[in-house]
């Protein structure tokens, strides 16, 4: 293995896995310039990635990854999800052939990796989390699109992905399923640019066959489905926040916190007594009456870029690695 890969294996368990190790053979700069954040990228296998991950004993097998996990989701034969308290309870379900997935936050190397990826990509601390998928036998997920940005690293097995750009909704905030299926988050139908959603993968979908060590970068909102056979172990590094509205609302909260009236408790909003409810809503309305002037003064700032920097500071978001 190249010296870079050997050096990476000695540090992965302590400092996590960096973007350059994930996207090899591309360099970090090439990936950011050509693909991040809107274009899919894949490398179907990768001995270097496997060598790096070999330094993390909790990722040697599904059984090792499940040890110490909590709140494990499993998928029943009909595709509906269930939940068990921990990895010990999930292990028999996995051995029955059910797919299980869970957060990877109990594994120190994955906690370090998510923070390191945030730093490499210039994201606020905590923007990326890890998820682990384990399956044995026939497995996969039906067509859908997600609101997160995903680096999917296949550690064991073989998996087929089909993916296609989503022309029906931009910047979705929840999972979208085919048009004839019940939507888990009906708000997405209101946010859509075009309805109904397709019932099948688009004709121009790309098929990608991944092997152990393979990495797929899937941008936000792309339609995809997957299928696998045999033992599969995959780690996803996913970005779910912040959105621009998150930055703004956090900053506004900080500024309103400086006002004693806005710091007041919202008593009686749902009181049984209608008079108390009306008084509560009237109080809220009075506060809202002052808001346009506040916002006007804020948005009329001569230097918008300076204002953006101030609001970012007020948001409380911090760069990773500090």
C-alpha cells in the first residue's frame, strides 16, 4: 500500500478518516471542485479505504459494530421499520436476515471521522453524523430520495445502487417516496415543484455496482434504490444540517434573547379557559407587532456581507476542529 494509506491506518482509530482517504483516487481538492455538493461520485472498490478502516476494530463485523449500539432500527419483511433498545436485542434479528441500522456515535473513530469531515468540507461542527447498515441475505431499499447528503462506504459485501437526479422537488426536508406510495412526510408534497412523484426509477437512472471498499457520494434529494445479497456492512457519513434558515433562525433567537419580553414564558397557549388562551395569543401578537421594525433595521444594513458575518457569529455555529 502507498505510504499515505499506511500512515492513515495508524491514525484512523484516533483521529478519524479524512476526506482525502474517502474520495481516493481523487484528491480532496479534485472532489470539492468537481463534485461537491451537487454531483454524485463513486469509486466502486478501494483497498486503501479498507486498509484505513481496518484500524477500527468495531467495524470488523456487524456483530462488532452492534456491540454498544442503542436505538437500533430493523426492517421487517414487508419493509416497515421497527425499533429495539440496543445492539444486543438487534443481533438475533440481524441473524434472522433482517436489515438493521443505527447511529455510529458509540464508536470513537466514527465520532472523530464525522468531525474531521466537517473540518475538511468547511462545515460547522456537528453537521455530519454516522450511520451503520448491516444485512445478511437478500436486502436493499426501495426507491426513495433523502434530504441528507451522504458518503456511503461499503465495508463488506456487494451492493447495487441505482440513482437518478430528482426533478420534482428541490432541497427537500424529509424522505420522499414514489408517487403512489404514502408519503412519510406529507409536507414534501407542498414543497414539490412537480407532482406526482414518479412511481419507478427514471429511465436515465445510473447503475453502480459497489464492492467492499467502494464509496458512493450521493447528493441531497437524488432518487435511488439499492439491492444486495449476502453479508453487507456499510457506514454512511451524512450531512443533515444546517440549512440557511437554520443559520438565520438561530441568529434571530440569539438577538431576541437579549430582549426581556421575548424571554418571557409562553404561558396559557393551550389553557382550557378561552380567556386565558386569548390573552396568551394577544401577548404573542403584541410581540410580533414589534418584529417588523426589528427586521427592517436588520435588513437595511448597508453592508450585507458584514451583516451575514454577524448573523453567523450570533448563530452559535462553530467551525469543526476547534
